[in-house]
C-alpha cells in the first residue's frame, strides 16, 4: 500500500505537500522522486500520485488517478462529549476518527471542568488528520465549536435526528433502528460526575432517549468510543 498523506488541494494535475506533511514524507517515510503516494483532501477526494521533486520545504507530485468518495449524509454519527482532562481528549478524538464518527462536538454542561480553548481545538485538527491518514478515511471528522448543553438540545428539538444521552442506570436503549431506515444520531456523553438530574430531565423533555452501558461505569473518553462503536455498527446493519 502506498504511503498516505493529507493534501487540501487536489483540484489540478499536480499537488504539493508542504509543512508538516512534507516533513513527515521526507524524514519519516523517506519519500523520494519516483515513489507512488496516496493523497487525500479530507473532503472526499483521494488521488494516486507520483513524486516529481522533493526539497526541504515541499514535495511536488503529479496526480495519475483521482476518485471521489461520497459522504454519509442520512446516517451520520455525532459524538457530543464533555472534554476530558489532559491527553485523554486527544486520545478520544483519535479513536473517534479511526472508528468513522462524522462529527465531534465539545459539550459544556454544569459539571464540566475543562473549557477547551481555541488553540487546543486547533491542535485536535492535527490529531484528526493524523488518524485519518492511518485509518484510510476520505473525509475528516469535523471538530465543531463548543456548545452549551441546553443550546444543543434546543437545536435538535423537533428535528429528524435521533438524540441519545448516555446516563448510567438508565433503562437499556437500543441503538439500532429496529428495521427502520437508518437516521443520523447524536450521542451526548457527560463529564466524570455525569449529567445532573435537571439535565437528564431537560433532555427527556426535549425528546432525547436515554442509553446506558450495562457494565462498569465508564470514563468519558471510554464511553464516547463505546457508544460510537455501537451506533456505527447499528447504522451499518440498517443499510
């Protein structure tokens, strides 16, 4: 399999790798003129290209084959999770990208202790690109702007997207559509202390379902990965 690199512009006959991608190609993967590489723009386009010229600053390639991969629109999976502390946020975003989650929303609620700055969210984009390169995704997972719990619920009230709230002790809620056509799903994951009773009540009033993991209590990042896996598997089984 050809080495894979992120290149945001694949519109022409030639494409150039710059900055971090060029450094990775040159100094880690040891790419040289004549090598065949795979490029993706994170927006559905994947190209096979031949390296024409490699310098310290950039790598020039010629595209020999290009394909476009449609994005899943009717059965998208969104994880809206309260950011965990430290490197656990980066780990969570990496794994959600590898699984195929479409969108990550940093969620703010009453018991949240981490308020992600824009600089930290920008770094998560690098994590998404790195994970997408490794797992072969054609589309990058979207990192949305942070949103307050109540605002997120109000946006989805009366909509067609299914909203589920992870809450320990709730009755098991199937993530499958029970034979119905697959629909987009947003899963809300709370902080270490969980959602408050008022937040759970608010979610139910807005039409959200409750879903629980029938096992030990999970950390935020673990719960995000577990419920994303189950939701994606259910979506695949409905198509």
